[in-house]
C-alpha cells in the first residue's frame, strides 16, 4: 500500500506559479490574483469613503453653526485661507490637564508626581544651586574692637584668600589650601563645555519642577472630582473655579456624625 502511495506521488505534476517574463523584469514581480484582490478592495473602499464625504458635503446646511467658525480666521497674507486661532497659554494648560484627568487615574498621577519629585530632588542635590547662591543678596558683618582699625582693615587677609576671590560667595579657597593642594588646570574650552552642561541641567531642573507642579494640580482636581461624586445629597457650594495653577474650591455643609 505504501509503495502505491509513493508511486502516485511521484507521478503527480508539480504546479509552479507563473513568473514575470524576461522582457518585463523591469516592471517588478508579477502581480497574482490575491494581490489584485487586495488592491481592488482597498481602491473600492476609498472610493466609497469619498462618495460618502461628497454626499455629506452636499447635504450640509450652510447656515449650521460649528465650532471651527470661531476657532479659525481668514488670513489675507496667505491668500484668504483658513488658519487656526492660537489659544492663550492658560487655555492650553487647562486642555492638557483635562486630557490627563480623563485618561489617567488619580493613583497613577500620584505615582508619576512622586517619581518626578524624586528626580527633582536628585537633580537639586547634584547641582547644589551654586549659581542661585551667587545672585542672592546678603551681607557679612565683621566686628572690630577699635574704630581706628577699620581704616586699615584688610578683608582678604581676614578671609585668608586672594583679593580677586573676595566677591565670590561659593568656591572661595583659602591661601593655605592654594599652596598645599595641586589644583587641576582647566582650559577655556573645558570651562565653556562645563558651563553649557550646567545650563542644560538647570533647564532640565526647571522643566521637571514645572511638570511636578502640573501633576500636583491634576491630582488635587481629581481628588475634588472624586469628593463631588461621593457627596450625594449634600451638594457643596463652589467658592472658586479651577485654573491652570490651582484646583477648584468647594465648601461642604457641616454634617454632624452620629
């Protein structure tokens, strides 16, 4: 029985797909029927969509109001074409916060806020805010026993530092340290690279602080929203509306707990 099956298989004809003729090789692979069916169905689907859109455009009432009328304007310089009206920054922040509130849960926002705060603390510990210390206005008082010694008072000798370093509030080494320790030589290019890198870190610190503040506002709004859903018959009075920098303020009527 097995020999008969093997013999029948040996006599079967091998059917091969038709290939692209040699004179048409420059046109690419020969399209098969399954490829044509996919291309044809895609074409007919797009044609049906265009037909439906044309029908909607013809049936639309020209006097009907839609929001794009007030969110766009005609630009004369661009040839009387409609351009989008730029929204104020406060409206943009409110829209972003509303989008986060509708898509994320309060616990997830709290988790991201804590992670952002930890990154912020780590950056602050690395940078030490030296540039801010240099810009801070403060004063250092020295008390002298005799008034006549004030005229010959040497501030550099008192601080044991070089006279060119007196105006510094940070990184002001003493003369004894300068004599005993070997300081590395930093070139002008190295100083510029370090200053640029420090500026980038401060920019990242500012962005993360702003993001942490935004997440904090979103978390407060989500908590207020949850409390409003739980209020039931005890409806609160709205004191102030929410903004991009603060959550709304409500006042609940006092209820005595049994």
